[in-house]
């Protein structure tokens, strides 16, 4: 009557942090995400892709989603058994929804490259309202 013990799936891990809506806050979001993913034992590829996504979404929150005196929120949810990471960045400007602008042929133009990069690196991204007046931009990344 010896039966093998059932294998339990690895628990879902979550991390949430409020950060100032500044360039420093965006940089800290990227560093915190990398540190957290490494502590969870996430693979190098997933960590590097997540670093890119967090950097772009946090920069957008600090630049376009900023309200004076209000922070933005970074949330990471890792499901090791499903091989998926969800990155969420919530800001207070629900009136400014993200969109991918038409590609600009000007090589010196420095704006408008973030969301196309997120769309390329992530499996899926979207934006949902965050009541009462904010929005959450979400990106899902899968492990290879």
C-alpha cells in the first residue's frame, strides 16, 4: 500500500511595491524586479525580458502616468508551474491610455519606442482601468 506522495505544484509568488513617479522610481522598479526574480530562481531569459518590460512600463508610468504626489505600483506574479510571469504597473492617469504609435522614420526621435518593445518581448500586453481614476498596464511573459 505504499503510494508515492502527490507532487504539489510550486506556489504562485507575488511581489508588490509602491514607487515614486519619478525617473528614480522607474529605475528602482527595474532593479527591484530583477532582484526579486533572481531570489525566486527565475531563469535568466525570463529575468532579462522582464527587466525590459518593467523598465519600459515604469518609465511610462513616471513620465505619462504621473500625478503630483502620487506613486505608481509595480506588481510581479510568478506562476512557476505554469511558466508564466505577469508584470503589472498601475498609475493614477486613467485618462491617458497607452497605444502603439505608428513607427517614425526619424532615427533621432527618442519617444514612442517603449510599447512596441514591450509588445515584442512579452507574449501579451493590455491595459485595464484601475478605479477610481487610474489604469494598470499588464504584460505576460512565458518561460521558453
